[in-house]
């Protein structure tokens, strides 16, 4: 016995040392020792025990627990395979049927009542709960005048009853309202228990329900436990001689939303024993440690239900310490808040997350928040889970949508001055060990370490990932997927100047998926899978330890791995390939300083290095070079391309950096493509000194390259008003030049036979002598210029005359220069008859000028007729018959209706009206008889555009044939912002034309107030007879044949004006 006590004392000392590093026992843990001195006496407040008594009591209990676990219970569950056993307890559910009484309320006074009383009033209180239950009606209320203790070593079951304190129940912060002692069980089914007295005041006490020792307390379906801020717990379990078991199968346990954390306790506290949760909810509480559940050297199994809406300084949903074990196989831990550990906070305790039932839903830890508050000594660590000095094995389950918020200080301009905390959006581990096999850690957000943040001062196996996924997480600073930070909390050197021995921090990844995790803020966001970091005092050397990433297997790692290295001294984290490594995609690497020669990746001896498994972004300033079994950093030089890019109608100056290892060439596919610039031609790339550069040149140093654009030459044509001249008059030369850039400036310079003609700088030049003339046209756009010339030779020739004449005289004109000779009278020859006169028909004679050839004619009188001949009147042309009546319609509108009118078509059997909202397809709305020429469309939407047309049809032998259709008309209903045409005006209402002549209709419309919307042309035109006159879409009338017709000018709503046209 003494040897065992010594073993437990050593274990307790180790526990104390661990807790001391955290700042002492939690308030909830201290509460264990406050009540441990006298568990059996429930009516007296126990005196505060001395320190050595506490250790003695705890030591004895621990020895008993050790003995029980070593006695070899056959039916056990093993947690983590570490030998810790869970005894199978009774369910705590009695099988006796409940017989209800007739009273709506019963008073129960275990301290001073009597079962011979009626229980109907406070002074008639019964003594035992069994008597109270036999008197109360279903769903009645039992009022406790003193605390109730169950100690008969039986299993009890209460159902459909409410239990509340009577007004006389004395406040006592150290006493429970109901206590269940060793070997006694209690099952609650549809039971309501509250600390609200009959008067509505609150009873102050330790807990609603307290279970100590062996036996089971079961919270069943429909049960509700409600306590406000004056009660520390809803349920409190502790050990007496053996540990207690709590089962939450359903119901609701509700706490109080307190204004602060100080001194507040969890809704459910489990000391040393076991709690199982398969249903129900724990919600709405505020505590210092564990808003929902507090565990001290206890075991908690969750397979269903939810823990939500709780707040705590540490562990919004669950807080566990001192070698507690938490197993999550189902259920939901969500929407909780804490300073650290928004969902779960474990210190010196272990977490197992895995769904054991094949068809069950795994546990989800989601939408929890850890927010830093330095005044409360919390730092926003572990939005989903905080793990300190413990192990977490994450199998099937999900940790998603959690946040770990830093505390940020801003200056008066709103700029960030400093930030504290905000680490581990999904999981934060401090000297903890995480094994990830199947869990999903996704869509969590924080400042550092979006998915997992693991920080170590001494732990070697910080993370082992063989499966699962870390996806979609975000970190404003770094480590969006995983951030591993090795922390030298006491500095690198001790007081004597000796180096402190420090362990490596190892991360092993051989499977799973890390993808879509983004680091940064605003526009500076990129995909960051893993960051390896070191935090220590400034004094350290190149032998300092760093986190090490060990890779093997076939994981998927998307996003870069960041090695936060140092340059003074030169030292760095590294990646080690331990075994066969075939990743889904090459692993992208980055570093902070990437000093040349520093090892970034190392292959274990005996493995064949494959540099293609690791890559570096082309925009990064360093490259990896294979050197034996390692990849070392090699400096790249920056090659910057500057180019013009078009977006929409605007052009922008862009630049792109490439980083090239000296001696290598730029990959042509990485060179920016040129935007087409109207008026320019791309000539290639040049450096800052205008030296040509091509991609086949080796890069030897930093270089800036610019696009070399040349302005296109203008288009030039040179013409002369005459190329051959006798130069009696000057010859006019005209240069016509143009350029793709309309705003470019064009200038001219003229030359004759190669000699500059000073002062001749216009597009037109007059010359008075033959020669070769050249014009040089210069175009300028910005700082760019280009030239183009054109040449034309002007020759001198003798005059080339042509005769010109009128009826009085003749003269000559030079065909080359237009020179005119003196005018002279005609010299005629003899008259010649060219047409003999006849009866009633005149003849004709002529004579010709012998100089110019002009002919002069005279009429010869007709011969007289022998007898009078009557006058014959030529026939009058028959006018072109008019076409069928023009088919037009007109629209008028009100707020919810539109009326369509049309002209009648001869022979029509009826009319079909088609219409719809503008922008929609036409539908047949109505068919009317041939005598009808008006129809109203009702129940329309106000302030909405509609369109219509009418088709005339004729029925022959039962078959309908369309005779004509009106054009489409558009009009809005009234009551809104739209305008409509109220009148059509024409300048002339009648026009007379000769055949073949044209004229335009001068027409306009008058609109009502409002927004004008055009669905078709403002005015359209139609001719009643196209054989007389036609009209185009612009109102231009063309006379076709003699006759009369009408031109109709109509607006989009059918309002129209007529123009009468007569063609002669």
C-alpha cells in the first residue's frame, strides 16, 4: 500500500508541475478540494481543508481508482489504447411504473417534513420524494423546502414533474438542491428542474443536481435543467469511494448569460468520473472555465446532441484538465465563444475524434470563436480546439468555420499599430501532439495558422498527418493551412552563456490533402499550405533548432511551404524526405531570406533525390538547386518587363517580374504578350540603354526591359490638277495624308528635284515650271514620329487646243492649261436642206462654219393642205389604280388598360389582335368579327411598355387566310415615368412631283412629359400606292408614276399624319 501511495504522490506532483506552468489550478479544480473534505455531510458547510489533508484525501482516492482499474473488469472500453478503462455502470433507470396523484403542487421538506402530511401547503410538507411523487399529478410541481438527498442505493426514475425551490429553501453556495450519493442512481424523463423559487426569486446554491460515487445520473428526453447566475452548476458529479457516471441522452441543460467570466462555473462539472452525451443540448451559459462542460481528471464521451451558445474565458463549449480524456464520435459543438479554445480547451488532457458507427454522423466542431483580450489574459487561441500538453487524435469528424481573433490596436488614422494573439483558427496546440488521420479541418479563419497552429517548447512529434484534409482555411498573417512555431521561451542562452539544449519540432505528413488555404489580406492573398517558424531572443547562432517538416507517401499539398529563415546568422527550417515520396503535385517552396547555399530540402540517405518534386514560383527571388542529397537555395536575378495592356477602352502601363538563375534564359512563354496598338508596330524589347534584347540571350544580371514600339508611317497620295502643262497657269499639287491615330499631327515639306522648297509646308503646293516634285509627310504622336514621301513628275508640253463656240462666235481653249484665244465671228458656207417640207409638216435647212464646224439651222414652212384636217387630241394617260386600303392601327392607354383601333379591310372576315410586354414574345390576345375595329386590353400593369399588331383574315371553305397585318405599335401604360407621343406634325400636307423626282417629308412628334423610350423609329412611313410614289425609312418620297396617293407618317403608338402626293 505504501508503494502505491508513493507512486500516486509522484504522479500528483507531476500534475501539479504541469498546472503550475499554466498559472495554478482552475477555479473549478479548486472547487473539488473545497468540497472533498466532507462529502457525506450534506447539511453542514465543510470547513476549508488544510493543504496536507487535501493531498492525503486525493491520494487515497487516486489509490482506490488505481486499484479498481487494476482489478481487471472484464467489460471495458480502452481509450487511446493506453490502458485507461471505463467501467460499465447501471443505466440508472428504474423499471417501476409511475403512479401519479391528484395535486398540482406538493411541498417536500426532507429535513423537517412528515409523510403523514398532506403536502398541499408549506406547513404540511411531506418528508420523502417517493411520497411527494405519489401525491403529485402528472406535470405538477414539487417545491423543496430543504435539500434532497438520495442515499438508498437504489435506482430512481422521475418522470413528468417539475421540481423547484420553495421560498423557504435556504441559500447556501456550498450545497446542492438535489444530491445522489454512492451506489444510488437517478433517471430523469420529461422532468423540469430550476432554481427559481415559487415567488420568482432565485435560490443561491452550489448545483441543481449533484452525483457522488458509484451510480448513474441519466438526463433523458424532454428533461430541462435551468439555472441562473446564482447557481454554480446545473449538474455536478464527484467521487466518493468510487467515481460517478453521468449520461445525457436528451433534454436541455440551460445556463445564464453572465456579464463576465470571473468566478463563474460550467453548467456541467465532472470531477474524476465519466460523462456520456448521446443527445440533448447544453447551452446558454457563461463561465470562467468551460461554458458548457468542465472536466477534471474525467472522461467525456459524446456521440450525439449539441453543446452550443456558451461563453467562457477558457473553453467555450468544453474545458478539460488534469489527464482528462474527451472522445467525440458524434454530436455538434458549435457557436460557443471563449478567450482561448472557442469550442474545446484541454490542458494536460487528451482528445479523440472519430466516428465508430459506420452509418453515423461524425462530430462537428463549428462556428466557434476564440477572441483575444489581454486584460483577461486570453489571446484568441484555438477557434475550434485548444490543446495544451496533451494529445489529439483526429479521425472522422469536422472542425470548420471557427475563428481565432487577435486583439488589434489602431491609431487615430485607423491604421494597425499592433496585434496580439489570433492563432489556430481550427486547432491550436501548445506542446501538444496532433495525429490527423481522417478529420476535415476546413474554412477556419485567424491571424496566424488558419487550420492548425502548433507551438512547441519541448514537444518533438507536434503533428502527424496520414489522412484527412486541411482546406479552405485563411490566415491574415501566415500559415493558412498549418503554422508550426518552435518557441525558445527562456531565450537561447542561459545565464552563463551556455546554449540551452532544445529539441527539434517535427511535423510528419504522409497522406491527406492540404489545399485552398489562403494567407494575406486584401489584394495580397496567396495560397499558403504550411509555414515553419522560429520565435526566440535575438541572441542565437546557426545551431539553433527549427521546426522540421518530414514528407513521405502521396499527400496533396497545394500552396507554398514557407520556411521562415534567418540571414544573421544564416539558419533555416527544412523539409526532410524520409521515405518514398510521390505527392499529387510538386510542393512549392518559399523562404524569407533564402541565402545561397542554405539547405531547404534534404533526402534521407539511401533515397534518390528528385528535384522535380519541389518547385519555386517563377516570381520568387530564389531557386532550388540539387546538390547531392539536398536542395539548396540559389539566388535569382530579377528580370522586369514593362508593357502596355488594354482593358476596355483604356490602356495601362503594366510590369511583370521574373526571377532567373544567372546563366539561364527567359522562357519565351513567360514574356508578356503585346496588346495591339492602333498606329504602332511592335519591334521587340530593349533595355534601359535602348539595346536590343531577345529571349535567346542569357541573363547575367538584373535587367529592365521595355517594349520597343514604332509609329506607323502615314498613308500619302500625291496628285496634280494636271501632270502635263504648258505652264501658262501654275500647276496645283495636292498631298492627301492620313494615319490610324486620328489625333496624330501631320506636317508637310516640299522638294523640287531633290532641293527643299523653303516655306512650302502645306498640303497643297502651286508650281510654275516642270520638274520632279516630292512631298515628305511627318506624323507625330506623343514622342513618336514617322515619315512617308510621295513623288510626282510634271512635264511641259505645247498648247493642245479645242474649238469652242456659241451661236454668235467661236474661239479655242488649251486642253492643258485652259488658255482661251480671241473670240471671232462664224464664217458660214451655203445653206443645205436637210429635211424637205411637206403638207402640214415643216422642213429644215442648215449651214456650217468653215472654221469651227458650228451648224446653224432654220425651219422650212410646211406645205398648205388641200382640205382642212380635224385636230386629233392625244389620249389622256390612264392613272395607276390605287392599291388596297392601307392597314394601320393606333394605340391609346390608361393606367391599367390599352385600346387598339384599326381601319377596316374590305373582305375581311375578322381580325386577330396579338400583343405582349415589350421584350417578350407575341401572343394571340383576341379574335374579333370583321365589323369590329376596336378592342381594349385590360388588367395591365401600370407604367409598363406593351406592343401590339392586328392581322386581318378571311375565311374561305373553313380555312383562314391572312389578308394583311398592321405594323407593330408600342405604348406604355400611364401612372409612371414614361412619356408617350401626343401628336404628329408635318410641314406640308400635300406635295406635287414630276415622275422620277424626289423630296423629303418634314415631320416631327410631340411627347408628353416623362422618359422617352424608343422601341422602334420615332417615325415610320408608308405609301398607299407604291406605283405612284414610294417612301423610305427616312421619309424620302420618290415619284414613280402619274396619279395620286397618300404617304402616312406614324409614331410608335400609331398616332399618324397624312401627306397627299400628286405625280404629274
